[in-house]
């Protein structure tokens, strides 16, 4: 909380400004605005079809908003192609895990460093000295991240054979390998059991604190969002319903009506 | 691509899944194979040496397809077109412009890289079977393009072009066939090593990331369009060099040597060798060169049918090709060592 509060006064790291997305005649997002400050864990909640994933896909440049703007450190990201989002410090994980199934854990995480390294096919084929140096750097970094996320034992295992929970950690490791400033997590608790969800919550907080990241958490699991988020944005039918601390949002009558059903939940 | 996926998934307990191992041979095996490739021709007749040369350059063409399909996950039934372009560039440069053969090959490689890179642009919009169809169209068009009238002064039209076999240099007292074999061996080994390096590098990882999941690759900063076309270019470039080597070895190029049949043979070689496993390329090449002869030895009249049966047996018994045999061999060796 303290980090986030300190940052409140400064300009936002990421600003979503009046973003609308229209598919055919359907308005998936309608003028949504919010700010993300450095060091924050921002929870984005809402019932199915609220527009969470649409917004997420705008941030990762898979969808182009019909109007509005998204600013990263004051600069619009809407002119960037999807593959040039990682280099400005936006990393992501996927809802149902999108790893490279035939590659080892280590190679998956190595791909994560792609945006932070450079090479060309001729130098790569000849394995020139500067390529070898760069690869040594990559390997050291990958090993550090694998150790950090307790994945050393499976470093050389092909990911398709790993349990789902482990695959989720590999995906997190891959995202961290790109040194993101903002980590976008798309329903990280999906498919995890009760205990795993709380371990994950601690891990997200630990990553934010120790690796100085800002986290956008799109999540169905209310318990997780309410326990780790500093700030919550609630969407419904493509509109922002409420915004504030977890307690404020939880107490908001509109949110209760749309999402929580009754006060007891 | 499911075949390649299965292999890797299954192989994960047996082969130590160190990426290098998954793609190459162990040091011991490499030394044995290299020694065999160096020594066997010394004791072989000229015709056998010619066949071994053929094995090397067809293996190179299979390797090129393996980089494209096994590496980046794109299908191609159009490899015969790049092979033909490479062969013709080499033949025309050697015969019409008297340029030494060893200078023609890099030119063939670079021009075919360009052709593949350009062809990769429209192919970006296609995937899977549709890409296979587009490349099929390229393969079908190529023989007729090579017959075009206005190219005839250089290409010799339907008649084709005879290529002079180079002599061994530096006054070496070895036959032309033997010299050509060792020359081909050096070129093929060099390209093999570069290819292994490439697939193990940042670029190679980008290829494989695209093969496995394009959206995730893009989110990691991989320029999917660029790497897909690069894979096409690299594959076409290597295929062009293989075609050039074939023109020198066969001493003849004609449009109808580069039909869709050749493309399908290369595809077959890749599957038999093991998709995505580079050393398998030479096994695949051996299959497409020698198995038709074996089939003919069994039955002259029904050689095609016998070939079909043999192919069917291979697919049935070792669906993942030579790679599967290699993994089985490794397991067996491990068990013998333990007992």
C-alpha cells in the first residue's frame, strides 16, 4: 500500500483514457478510464462479458480501440504493433496458459528475453563472439528467474508434460524475463485450487515488492483480488461501475447489485 | 506438426531434454558418422561415390525443409521450385558465363534466399493446408517457367543444359567423382553446423515459439511476420545450394527434373527422418534414394506398389522416423551400460 500511496501524486505509469471498443454493432467497452500508478496491484473485476478481457486485449494490442487512448508513461501505445509492446515494458500471461509446449522450461523463459536482446540470422548461424556473450547473459538471467520461482528442477523438462500449476509459474517466469514495468495477469487463479490461489497471491505481492513491478490483475476470484489489490476497478456491460480501494468497491451498491449479488458474499 | 509434438513429448524422459541434444547427435555418434563419411568413398566405386554425393545434397534439401517445417511450423510442397532455381542459376553461370562452380553456389543460395523471402510474404496470410496448397502451386508452375521462350538463350529451353564436371584442383590425383564428393561433404557439413547454430540461437527459438504459439510469441516481442519469412528465406536458400550441387553432380539440368514429385520426395524424406530432427535428414535422403531401388529389386513390375508397402511399414512401425530409432538406440545403449 505504501508504495502505491507514495506514487499517487505523480503521473500515472499507465493511463486508460475513455477507451471504447465496438465489434460490429456491439459495444464491448464504453468510455472506460482509469490510471495505474507505479507499484500498484490493480484488480480489474466484473461478471462474464463485462469487458475485462476486451480491455486486456487492448492493452496487449490484440484489439484496436474504436476511440480513446492508452498511454504508457505518457506516450500512446496505440500505434505500436503487438510485438513491440514487450519492449516498452508491458508483459503478460494468458488466461489458459499459452506456453510453447514443445520447448523446455528454460527455452520458454529464454524466449521471454527476446525483446531485450538482439541478433540476426547470419550472426546466429555463425555463433559469433557477441552472440555467445549475449547468450551467456540470457542464460544467467534465465537461471536467476528459474531459481526465484523455484523452477530449477524442471529447467530442462518439456513444458507440455508439467502440471498446470507449474505451467502457470513458467508463464510468469517467461513474462519476468522481459523485465516488464507492468505485468498484465489474465485470470491467474483460473484452474487453481483453494490453497494454490493463496500461494499465488503471496507470489504476486512478492514479485511486486521485490522486483518493483506494477501489476494489473484481471480476475474472477474475488477473494484473491480483495486480499492483494491496492486498487480495484469494477466493470459491467463495458462500463466502469466503480473504482477505489477493495473495501470501497466491495461496499458499492452498484457493484453489489451487478456482481456480488448480496452483501453477505 | 502433431508428429513433431508427440516425438518431443515422448522423448522427454529418454533423451535428456537439453535443447542441443534434441536437435543434434551426441559427440561420439557425430565422430563415427563423420569418419564413415570421410572413409567410405575411398573404398567405393565411382558410381557408389556418385550415389553418396546424391545422398549428401538431397539430405541438405531435406534439412532445409526441416528448418521450415520442423523449426517454424510452416509446410511447403514447393521446395522443388527453389531447388530448380538453384540448379539453373548454377548451371547457367557455369556454362554461359564460365564462372567457377564454387562461386556459383553462394550466388544460388543468396538469390534463392531472396526468392523464398519474397514468396514468404504472401504465404504469411496462409497457414497449414492452405500454405501447402500455395507452395504446391509454385512447384507446379516452376518447370513451365523454366521452359519460357525468352529465357531459352540461357536455359536451353526444353532441352536443358549440360554442365561440365569440375576437375580436382591443385593437381590432386583423385577422380572427378571423388573430388565432387568431398567438396559436397564440406559444403553440407558447414551448412549443417550453421543450421544447428541457428536453431539453437535467439532466431531459432523465435522460429519454434511461432511454431508452438504465434500469439504468445508476439507478446514476447517476436516479430512473427519477419521470422516466418526469414524461415522461408533460409529454407529456400539452403535448398538452392542443394539444387546447385545437384546440377554439378548430375552434369545436367532440365525443367522436368524439378517437378512436384521432387517436392513430395523431399517431404517424404523429412517425415522418414523425423520432423524437426536435423541429423534425420540424411536418413530421409537415403530412404528416397535407395528404397525405390530396393523395391525394384523385389519386383520390377510392381516396384511402385512395393515402395508403397515399405513406406507404409516405416510409418506404421516408426511413425516418428529415424529420430525414434535414435531414441530407441539410446535407451538400449543405456540399458546395456547398466547391466
